[in-house]
């Protein structure tokens, strides 16, 4: 059996609580700096894991919520 390593681009959304957008972005960058991720399992039941880092080419703020 051979293991293949692919570099893939993923699209996702994360909610980050912070006092400002700048703080939220900094927290997000720190969290996802080579973070371990679990994608569930492969068809044979073994875990599908990997590492993720941010592609630092810009971020899009989708929405903003105030805690009540």
C-alpha cells in the first residue's frame, strides 16, 4: 500500500469571539497555524486526519453578532 500526500484548498467558516475584528483575526491565525484536524473516517473506518494552516491572502468577514 502507498500513502499519498495532497495539498488541498478548503473553504470553511469559523465563529470567533473577540472584542474586535482585529483580535478575532489574530486569534484565528494563531489557532490555525499548523493545527491538527479530524475529517471523520475513511470508508474502511480508519481516522481521516491532517494538518491545516491559513492561506494568508485575505479574509472575508461574513457576519457579526453581539452577545446578548
